[in-house]
């Protein structure tokens, strides 16, 4: 029996607890919630009414707000945290982790202040002398659908092949399939970038555009994601897989997408602060947009869609103006010509 600790009691952290309880391996699962009242209600009512209402929690799950108790003797620690708060939570967790514990990041975003990926933050916090195993869980996975038992396929990325194989075996269940990938950088960047494109997709939906526009946006959004990821050292194949194309299609088309919702509401004329103020859960694309543009500037890569999303979010630009500016860009080749 493996002892698993989940940091974060939002919708995805809760869904992962449900999925792990159904996995082919037996687990002892504990979850840390920042809010003591939420922890108590989840433990008592056996439901996360705030973030995943209607889904019964597994009987073996224990929910606490005492991080030390949750992490005691943990063998696998899953971080299902908003990117903006990940450093704070991991900083508090590091002194409490057992020496042999491995960490799995399930966050799809970059730290807004530093534009670092979650594994980069973990590497900073661990220090050069520690060699704790680290992995990333990403891919197309709405929490509600996964928790309901709908077949879901995701990516488990780690530079350590044995760790990836071990976690695949630990997490796999009848409705939860995991594919391993050694391209941690590509998987993390894809998970962050697709949220920005989803805001654009929501804006298109909000102003009444149809399937032609959405298909073009997803395709060119994927090209944009691939350019930046490859410039950073990622593999092209990762962007065409579950963590890239798969998650991009899901979050650009699915009604459960928080980032798509933000774009739709912006297209209605609402202000970003009002939209975010009415949401319980985090739309990672809002904070990630600026971080991606900084990475792109450093790498000399153009991100025309992300630039327009940033202008809509932070400069008051209308979606109609943004689309017109994209359509007015100089005509280009879709792919480089073959050498003769």
C-alpha cells in the first residue's frame, strides 16, 4: 500500500483523490486543504461542495488542514495547486517531506512573477544537494468528468524513466490511463500555453464566431505553442500529443473550461477583475499570459495570439479589434519549403 498526500483541495486535487481510490493499486490517501473549514466539511460531509459538488469522496480519504500530519510518512506527494501559490505551499512542505518522497506536479501554469515552471520552482526549493524524484501530470482532464468515471487519458512526465513507470503503475485505473513522457519541459509549457489560447477561443465564442474561426484558432494556437516550446528545448512530438493538442482541443471547446469562460465573459464587455471575482476556481491563463510573452521575447519568438489575449486582458482591447489585427498580419507560409 502506497501512502499518497495531495496538496490542494480544489476540483482537480479532489478528482485525483477519487481516481486514485479507484486505481488498481491500494493507497492510503490524505489531502491537505488550506482552509480549515473546507477540510472539516469535506471530512464530515464526504463531499467537496465548494469545488466538486455532487461527487462522493472515497471512504479511505482523510482531509486535514494540518500539513505536517498529511505529509507524515508520505511516499508520493501530488501538488494540485494554483501556480501563483505553489512556491509558498511547496516552501512550507519541503521541511516536512520524508527523504524518500517523490513529488508530482499537477499544476498547469507558470509562476506569474518569475515565469518559472513548477519543476523549476521545486528544483530551487530542494537545493543542489537533494535528488528528490519529480514528475508532472498533465493532459486533457476536466475534473468533473474524470471523477464521474469517464475515460480519461493523461501524460505522466519525468526525466527518470523508472519513476515514470512506477507512477503509471500506481495511478492507473479502469477509467484513468497514463502515458509516460521524458519531455518534462514540453509537457509543462504545453499545459500553461493552452490556457492562453483557450481565453482567445472563449472570446471568439462570445462574439458569435463559428467553427471556421475556432478551427483556425486551435491550429494556429498549436503552431504558436510549438514555436515557443521548441525554442525552449522541448520536443515537437510532445506538443502534438495529449499534453499539447489534446489539452488544447479540450480547453478551447469544452464548456467546463475556466479559461474559455473568461474569454467568453470578456467578449460580453465585462471587466477582468469582475469576472475573476465571481469565480471560485483559478483561470491559469490570466496570470500565465504575461509570463509567456516574457519567455517569447527572451527567445525571439512571435506569439501573435497570446499578444492579442494580453491586450484584451490588460489593455482594454476588444476581441473584435484583436481578431482584425491578427487577420491583417502579413501573409505567411504555413510551413517552410522543402530544400531542393
